[in-house]
C-alpha cells in the first residue's frame, strides 16, 4: 500500500487534527456555562470539522472534490485559531495555554497544507485514500 492508498486514519494530518479536537473539548469543558451555546459550541464544531473534512475529502473519488474538503478543514483551523485568541481576550485561556493551542493549530495547518500540495500533485488514478474495496 503506497501513501496515496492509506486509510485516512493512518494519516498523520488526520491523527493530529483528532488530537486537537480532543484538546479543544477538554479545555472548553472548563469554560463558563454561559458560553455553552456560544464560544464552546463554536469551537467544538470547528475542531470537529477539521478531521471530519479530511476524512470526507479522502473518501472522494475526484481530486477536485477532495481538495475542496481539505480547504474547508484548513479554513476551520483558521476559525479555531481566531476563537482561541478570543478566549485569551476573555480570560478563559492564559498565555501559556494559548501558545500551546496555537502550536497545535499551526502543526495541523502545516500538515494539512503539505497534504493538500501532495494531493494536488497526484495523478488522477492515484488519488484513492480509502479502503481498496471501495
């Protein structure tokens, strides 16, 4: 099995995005209850969007469709980053925790950008990234 045939769950880009989602859930559990339907909900949706869109992109049969989902995932990372700054501004995160999260989002973004470039360079017949029997 070559890189283009890997299951999405074996991809470092998906694994890191999944870790980031877990971190977001952990930290937002400590936020004030009045943020339950505001910032908490929005941050969790963004965090979940990243690995979900990577997985969906890997399940597509056309590179143009796949890359569109990868770009959506990257957009969600930028949105999450903005929300992290807002959390810092509202004193829900201290500076060390903010820096830790920003490093995680940066790592995910770099991995995703590299994956997008890699995927753009694949020949159409080699874009399968899900199970072989699909």
